[in-house]
C-alpha cells in the first residue's frame, strides 16, 4: 500500500479556551507519503510494517504559518515552525472475533510501535507505543423477541511517547471515540494515557439495538510533559468518567451509532455523539 497525502485538520489538543493570536482555531497541515506492507503471519495473527516521511506545521484559515497560541505557548515542536518526521512503523494484531463489524464473541489484540528519526533538518526523534485489547462475551441477561445476541463488550487501551513529541501529537482524551460525555479533547492531552470502556449491547427490534456504557480515561499525570502544557493552560482535568445510553441502527455501512453521554466532574457535560461502526 503506497500513499501520498496532503491534509489539514483541527487539533483536539487546542480546541478549548485559547486559540491563535488572530482568534482563529489551530489547523495542522500534514504533507507526506509512505508505504505499508501487511500480511497474515499464522493463525489469527497479522503483522504490518511501514515507513513514512511527513512535514507538519500549524496554520490559520489564510494559510499563514503559526507557531504560538494567543498566550504565547508553542503549538509546534521545532523553532522554525515545521516539524519533519521520518518514521518506521511496526504493528501486530490477533483477531478471534466472529465478526469484524458486529462481534458477539472473541477478542482482538492490537499493538504498535512507531519510531521517528531526525534524519532531516527540524527532524524529530522519538517513539510512540500503543496497545489495545477488546473482549466480547455473549450473555443472556433478559428476554427479548429478537434473535440477536446480547453482548458484554470490554475494551482496554493505553499508550506512551518517548523522546520528541509535538504538542498536536499528544494523546487526546474525551469525545465520541474516547470518553463519551465530554467534548472532543475535553479531558486532556498527555505524553501517556490509559482508557477503559464497558458496553452492554442488546437488541430492541430488528434492525435497532441499544447499549449501556461507561468510559474512563486518564493522561496518567503527563499533561505537563507536553511542550507548552496545552491541557494545563486550558484547565483540562486530566481524567474523567462518562456513562450513558446509546442506539445502534444496522445499515449497509455498518452500525449507525448514536450515544448520549453524561460526563462526570467539572469538565463533564451532556453530549450526543454520532458515528458509523461500533466504538470498539
């Protein structure tokens, strides 16, 4: 798989409280390309290997390069405003689920490491490690008219970064794909993180199902280790618990996900989250 890309997106690390000096939101532009190989390596295991070269910088809506937020805190790592990455990635997974889209039993383990080497000027040198494990357990807690299986779904994940780490690449916590009941990135951003989720998934009537969920995430006290401490200056708490209910509507694209989460604590809110596919 060979890819060339040029993309620009917002950053959940900088999405609360303090923006650019001109009042605009932070946008991160990334230009680069790479190649990835992936193949089965026996049994339920699969491995992947890839490499990539990428240049990243912060910009405003007019395309002007930005290095600092309105408080003068750095947005990027390099003093020139351009961060250059020369990366090698290694990933491995073990998948015993009965379905990749609507699993009712089995598990999936994923682990990856990404090494960046400062080969070029303004190059960053560091390593990023992530691990996740999801388990799906069929249960029969109450009677329903549907033949669809009730499932207890559990998910644990974590990660850490060693060496150079640009602020926009910090691990961001909070939101529909993280801890529901919080704004995207509303819990914090850190050099390390741990996150846990539990869902009880059950049918209502075909093709509609429901979930009861609880999520928890923490930056493990590493927010201040990020250049400029973007989470700290924005008053993000660093950890949070979210609970709630959701609907799942089966479609040709996969489950349509609608979750209503209640975030606990000072940064918690009531949030509706939408998506395609299960959270995990």
